[in-house]
C-alpha cells in the first residue's frame, strides 16, 4: 500500500470513529432531554438523595441546564463510551 493510501485509510477510519461518537452524543442528548433526572446547575452532577455535590441546592432537568453544563455531562458520557469501545 502506498503511503498516501495508508494515510487516506487512517483518515477515513478517524472520520468514521468521529461520526460514531457524534451519533452517540446525539443519542445521549436525546436520552437526557427525555429523562426526568435532575442535575446540579453548577457542576452537572446528578441529583441524588444523599449526595450533596457543591453545597448548593439548585437542580434542573437536563433541558433546563446551561449549554456549558449540558456539554460537560455529554463529554463525560463520551469519555466513558470511548473507554468502553477501545
Ligand atoms: Zn453541584
């Protein structure tokens, strides 16, 4: 295989993986949006009975979170996903 063909293949492979991750992120976003789970608006931790993440008491559903927090939650899921698929 020529070097060019090799690089082309590597690039295709990377693009394929990126598209899988984007697809996954989109699915996760939809799942989160449909979920009743509430999150801390400050750090994005899931609300639970015992766990008090940053001493604040302000929770919102995923859809009501700021985009930064939404992205942070999704990034965390993507990291888990990448770990699981490698
Ligand atoms: Zn918090």
